[in-house]
C-alpha cells in the first residue's frame, strides 16, 4: 500500500468514525479563534473553553483586547498557564491586527505568522477553519498518529506538514487534522493506545508491525 493509498483509506475510515470534523475550541468571531488557539498552548481545549466566555465578555471587541491592561488580562487567563507570555501576545497581536490589517485576520500562513505568538500550527488552523482553504495543522496528535500510520516519519511539525502535503488531497487536509485530534483522544491515546479496537487498524503500519503476527497465526 502506498502512502497515498494509506492516506485515502485513513480519510474514509475517519469520516465514518467522526462525521463532524470540527474544532473543539468555542468562538464566534475569527479573532476569538486566534486568541483561543494562543491560550490552548500547553493547555487543554476544555480548560480554554471554560475561560473564554468570561474573557470575551470582558473584552468584546478586538479594540478592547488591544487596549487591555496586562495585569487584568493575565488574571482572567491565569488558569490556562503561561499567562504572562500569552497575555502579552494577545495584546500585541490585537494591536498589530488593527494597525496593519484593518482588524481583519490575514488569510495566508505567511502573513499570520508575522503576528506575535502565532506559529504555523495556529496559522494553518485559521486558514483552514476561517477561510476554508487547504491547511494542515500539525499538532501533537497529528504528528504522533501520522507517524504511527506510516504517513510521516518525523517529529518536526514543519517537516510533518510537508510530508502530509504529498499524500493528503488538499480539500481533505483541514478536516483530516481535526479528526486526528478526535482520534487521539478516543483511540490513539498517548502511552495507552487502544490499538485492537482502533478503526484505523486496517491502514496503520504500527498495527501491522505490532499485531500482524497475531492475525497471521489465526488464518
């Protein structure tokens, strides 16, 4: 099975298991997604979703974030961890969005990564979810699972992104990455994967190597 064939099978199986490929972060406006993603670094999406309602009520506009007092913002986002750096980045990115982009999020990875605290993972998420363009979000789930599947062979996010570009149909790439997150939480859990229950077993190289001898023995 080639990587492209393996990728297409994984896409089909993931669609069956997770029909709704949605971002688990809750937001209403595009800039709110950008802020929520920044908060999610080294923090669970569930915890971010507990913090953002009060945050977005306190700061209802991009202008209010740009003019926020650092200490007040830090106190609200403290439960998300690394609140000093995150608060500073949120204020600076809001100011830059207003000054350089008229308050509108850029629609390319190249422009988005110019914003403070925004890397390729965040930028790709915005491009895919907000602008519905082909995008590959290489978070820890995506990197780990695609390595196990045999679609990638690197832990480097950018290299992983480039390798996935070669085997994923562009129109499927964003949803594929969302489903990777769902799959990483349900079956392919770090340190305790449920391999023998996994719906991706038919196209997983790790499963073949680990359990292939068992299926051969029963044939």
